């Protein structure tokens, strides 16, 4: 039977051949239009062969050292009841723990506090109606209850895998204020130094509109930018980026590889989300991709239907949509935050 070492060696040899072939291809201008490839689409690249470039580049994700993983509310809850899906959380925690054991720095950005708190209050106060458009004070109360419940759940599961986790709550003001940002980065660095897995969420119980990022897609990209992460994985309820919303347009085509974001791609964004629990649609994910890639961080949007997809992405397998890092020395997170106001 072929050993893992020999399989990896063979894969590396194949990739070297692909890289040589790719280097022989010349093109003076990057084309921004889309090309069809095997029923999927990729943004055409300088080499003219996006499928080959995608394959080569994804293999390099195995070498990423600092990984931020964002999980949305819809990925943590049973859609029929709104209660926590312990099986998926268990697999998520196991995946992150294995990355940690492989020597990676791991940061988890987790939604779900408000949704969890809402369900707890509904069950403990029979007849209480908590609509999605409830006043902000109700949402903040739900968040306070749910955040405690969510962290308790995470810590129990991480303990089972001999990992230490810690809570980091933040708002837009935490990043926008220089002193708060300095202290935040110091806290992250110390936690990672002690082999702790930080679990990050927006502090919804105190955040008002003007101090709120509003979604954890953007928040995770900001964390990745602040902490110089080299890979951001967005676990979502969609497979990745399409040319249109596949839930309403059966002719929408999947895009597996984006070497560079441009205006045409940003226009593909949809501001709606397909679940009752989530707050972010494709629009927020593309905004997150802009923050991450300009900060020098690769980003992958992938379906969280199977949480094991995390290690498959890190192994370089072709799942989801990969947005390639394009470091922009002129990108300033502070300026970006101010533009969001």
C-alpha cells in the first residue's frame, strides 16, 4: 500500500511539472472577463489557464501558518428547531484542534450568540415572541444569554480535545480606536503564545449601531488583517461565489478561483442571506474578501455542510471559492472602517 509520504511526494512532483508548464505560458494583459471551465467558471488569469493556476495555488495552502476560521449562525444550528447542532460543533472543534496540533495558529470567529439566546428565552418563557426585527435592547439581551451558552459549549468540546479556548469580544470601536486596537492585538498575541484558541464575536450585548461592524464576515477579515493571518476560511451555507444567486437563478455558474477582485465581481454580490439565523449575504463575503486579500491573506468561501471540509481546504483540495491574496501596501484598515460609517 502506498504510504502518505510517497503520495505527498508524488503530488509535489506533479505540482512541480504543472508549475513548469504554467511558467511557459505568456500573456501580456490580464483579462477580467469570465471563462467557462468544466461547467464552472474562474476569473481568467495572466497565464490564461485558471484551472491550472487554481490547482497549483491551492496546494500552497498547506503551508499557511495562521488561520482564521469564521462560522455563521446557520452552520451551528438545526434549521428545524434553531437549537445548537452539537454534532457539527464537535466536528468543527475537532478540525480546529487538529490544525492546532499541526502547529498552526488558529483563531475562530463564531456567530450564533443572539440566535442561541433567542431560543433559550423562548423555551424558558413560554409564549414569548422574539421576532427577527425585535428592538435592539431585546437582541442585546438575547446576545448576553446566548454568548454565555455558546462559550460554555465551545469550552466543553475543546476540553475534550485537550485544547484551551478563550473569549474575545469586540466592536468596531475596538478596532477604530488606536489604543484599543493596540491592546486587542496584544491580547491575541499573548493568547496564541500560550497555545490558546481565541473565540471571537462582536460584543452585541453592548454594541449600538454606530459601534457595530454588523456581520462576522467583515469582522473575521478585520481580525485576519490585524493579526497578519495568511488564510481566512468562511464557513457558510453556500458553496461559494456564483455569477448570480443559485437559489433563484438555475443558470448561475460557480466561480472556483478569483486571482484578483475587481468591480465586475463585486457587482455579483447579493445582500440577502438564505437563512433566518444569519446576518451576512454574499455582499458581506465579498467585502471580507477585499479586506483579507488586500491585507495579504488568502480567503476561501466554503459550504459548512460537512465541517471536515476545513482540513480538506488546508490540504489544498478544490472546495469552495478561493480568493487569492493581493497585498496592497496602501490599504489601511482604519480608513476602511471610516468608509463604512
